[in-house]
C-alpha cells in the first residue's frame, strides 16, 4: 500500500502523463506504417528521436521552469515533438509516393 504522500504525487502526475497518450498513438502508428512500407530509416528515426528529445528536455526544462514536475512535462513535450516529426515524415513519404506514382510527373 502506498503512503498518502505517494498517492498525492501520483494524483498530480497522472493527468500530465495522460496528455501524451494521443501523441504516443501517432508515433506508434507512423512507426509501424514506415516499417510496413519498407521506409525503415524513418521508423528508426522515430524510434530513437523520442529518447533524445526526452534527454535534452530533461536537461533543460527542470532547471529553468520548476524542478521535478518538469521531468514529467519533458516526457510529454518529447512525445509531442516526436509526433509532429512523425506527421512531417508521413507527409513527406506521401508526397514522394505521389510523385513516384506518376500522378504529378
């Protein structure tokens, strides 16, 4: 059984964590899509960029904006950035495929 202090901290953190869930879905679907369409390099980029974003943000945000709670916000922001990158890469692949398909060539 967790102490009341731990429960209070978890109650603060869970809503922050839940903000990132839709972005995780975008990242996972895009990564799987790139693997399935043999665009493995994009999958590798998405797989490894999230921890890099997380590390950078964890080094920057807590000292600047408020300590330990910013560790959790660093995770959320890393996932948001990764999801944006996933969408940009997907848009790029779709554009490349459109040109290769001869529709705009």
